[in-house]
């Protein structure tokens, strides 16, 4: 969790071995994505702590859904 300006945000660190895949599905200019940051929409620390786990889970679900829907990673995931 981090504070940007007056609002709290959450940071999801993408595993090193998936940074290229995540970068591709998120359309990163560099082709790599090492982190995803989302605002928690609050200035209050206690509220931010309460919302942190749900925000991280939402990011995980979004990343997984995009990776599953991506043609290049679908073959990788289904072969595991």
C-alpha cells in the first residue's frame, strides 16, 4: 500500500516470469509490466487497510482473466 498525493493506492507486483505476458495483454508501451497500481479511493488509512485485500484480489482476477483470454497465453495455461 502506498500514498499518492492525498489518496491511498495498492500495488500489485507482477511475477518476473509473467511480466512480458501481462505487459502484452495490458498494452504496455515497453511490452513489460512489472506492477499494477490502483487507487483505493480513500484518504483514510484505516479504510485503505480494510480495502487493500479486496483491491489486490480484483487485480489478480483482472490479470488472470486477460491472460486466459489472450490467444498467445491460452495455449500456455491450458498445457499446464
